[in-house]
C-alpha cells in the first residue's frame, strides 16, 4: 500500500484538498470575469472619449447666415431649415423673421428633439428689420433635430407662445 495514494487518505484530507481545488477554480473564474469586465470597460471608455472629441466646441472658420420664418400654432413636423454638417465649423447666424409676432421681447429656448434643453436666452429684442438674431457655433451641436421655441413677453412679464423653428443638422 502506497502512503501517497489519495484513495488511501482520510476523508478530512480528501475534503480539504477538494476545498482547495474548488477555491482555486472559483478564484480563476473570478480573475477571468474581472479581465473580461475590465476589457469591456476599456472599450466603452475608448468609445466615450471618441464621442467626446467629436462634440468638442471648436473655433469657427466662417459665418453662414440663414433667414427663417417661425411656424405658429405648434412645433412644425418638418424642419424649417436643413443644414449639412459643416466641417470646419461655422458660426450659424440665424435671423428669425419676427415682423408678424406681436411682441417686442422674446425668450428663445433651444432643445434637441428627444433629448434635453441646450440653451435658453431671455429678453431678446427685435432689430430694426424686425428680426431676432442668434449666432450659434455649429460645433456646439451634434447631428439631429433642434427645436427653437419662441415665447413673447407680455407687458406684465408673462410668457406666451409666439412661434417655433425646427433645425435639422445632418
């Protein structure tokens, strides 16, 4: 009979060896799971860094002027203005025709459709051509649809819906 034969070992020794093997298997599995999770997190971080760089505000190279007429009675279904993605970035000078809007001061709210509010400017007045002028850096906006909500201030300072402009950046 061989003393090193595991079949001849006492039951407690067999259980102890089995527990050690089980602990090693669980530890190895944990390390594999950690490695896979780490790799996944690393890939996700690379994607987020690339997305962050693509929407970083950059200096505009030129100015492009657009004149739009706001829709009344609710947000328009189709874009009022469709623009290609300018590269290099440009300053987008929006001239909103407010001649038919019976207010002197406006609040302009820009929201990305289906996302969040981007910008809100209060107390914007008409110029001598009865237009509201906004100048926006195109690199501050990603591709998608943007809704500009115009609200007019009453003599009491209350806000009333005045019109909407929908921009599509592709």
